[in-house]
C-alpha cells in the first residue's frame, strides 16, 4: 500500500521549490524537511502527479516539476513558452550568435579546454566569444593547464539547466553526424 503523505509535508516541499533559484537535490530537501531522503522522493512523486493532473481531483498546471542538473525545480511548461517569453522579455529575445553557439559546443564536448584549443578547432579568435559566454554564466574557468599555464574552461550547471539535462554525458553523440570511413576516399588521395 502506498505511503500516505501529510498535506503539511507536501506544502512545505512546495514552498521550498517555489523559492529556489537553482535545482535542489533530494538530500538537501531531506535535510530542510527533516525527513529521510527516500521519503523526499515519495513527496516529489506525489507533487509531480498532482501538478501533472494525474492525481484524483487535480488539474494539469502551467508549470512542472523537473529533475535537472542533479536536483529538482519548478519550470514553466514548454507548451506555454510563447506566453512566458512575451511576458518576461516583452517580445525581445537575446540569442547566442552562431559563433557563440559553436564555441559553446566545442567547450561542452572538449572540457576542460583552453581558449587556444577552442580557437584552433574553430579556426578563429574566440577571446570575445568566451568572455561573453563567461559573462552569461554558461562557461566558467576551471584552473589552468599544468603544461601551458593556460586557463581552462568548462560549462556550468546553468547551461545544463537551460539545456534540460543532468550532465554533459547526456549531450547528443557527435559520431552519427560525422562522415563514415567510406567518405574518406572522397576526401582525396593519401599524401
């Protein structure tokens, strides 16, 4: 038989989830709610069923509870992205340039990586683009290369959250998008 969860405990979990700015782990919630971690999972499942309109007497809400970047957080549903964007941005959007997206992809797949390595892969200077990505909180420094002393860059938890993934291991594999061995002959004769 399913464990009965008190309304007070559900409300306390909701209150915490409403005010957090970053995903909160089940362990952190367990500490705040003063209950075992396994019970937090039960509480989160109950909240999700209620929010998704699956529980008896509930309705589907305009927000959802997601497990993202190693924690849990409320997000507006993708179904209402247009309305949320119109409200938050007033119709104006700030998107990353193609150069920023390419640089971000190189950092995400090769991290930790030095700016010079990113520039070598892209074939252009990336100093300004990397500064922009750091300023936007999508990329951060992660020490220095022991051989060269160059600053190393990695992606941030904020990027994972925006992508809706828990780790960079969930990024799509590049290999399906690369030419196969049969395409090697099309590149020209060996030198």
